C-alpha cells in the first residue's frame, strides 16, 4: 500500500475544509481517512500512480488549504516519505527510485505536529540528526533536487 499524507496550513482545519467540499469529499470517499499528525489527513492507496493521481485530483484544494503533501511508497523506502514532486517524478519515469534519497527534509514531530524541516544530505549513507530543537521523533522525507532547501 502507498500512503498519502496531506498536511494542512496553519490557519485552516484541513479535514473540515476537504470533507465539506463535494468534489474533494467524493475523491476521498473510497478511502479510510486517518490523522497521523495534527491537522493532517492520510489515506492508503493501491500504488504510487494512484497516490499521485489523488493528489492531482485534490490540487485545487491543496493549493488553498495544505502546506504540503507526502507519499510513502514501500518499494522506494519502507520508512522514508517522498515529497509530492519527487513522487510525481518517479511515477513519470523522470527519476529512478534508486537515484533518490540524497536530498532530504527532516521534520521534527512535537506534540503530534510536524515542525520546521531541516534540509540535509546523507552522509556516508546515514541520515544526520535533527538538531533544530528537541523533538519526540523525526520524519524523513526524500525531496527532489530542485526542492532542496526551499
């Protein structure tokens, strides 16, 4: 299963905004929705292609109500997420999965919410420690080269 996670903008309630709109609600109606982080929405899809298509279907709403979207594709990495742009590039064959993972955004998780990302590159195959603040845990996201440090 490929997981999609949409993280809401700070000034909106993401699930309310998406589920109160007919088109977005219809696009999400076949999925079991969870909230892995505060102000987020997560669903499991059947493939990377389905995940990217769902995000494309919701794009009008994502531009207005979301900070960013993530995709976790086990065939790329069981533990690391992909940015939406990188997931699209892999789906479109522009980037091979084995060529990802050098450019990372590491988010801290504090009180159930994602906090500012730290942009890093792998050092000798290892992910550097998150050091922007003390956090409960971290979330590693592979990003496309052109997203690095945005």
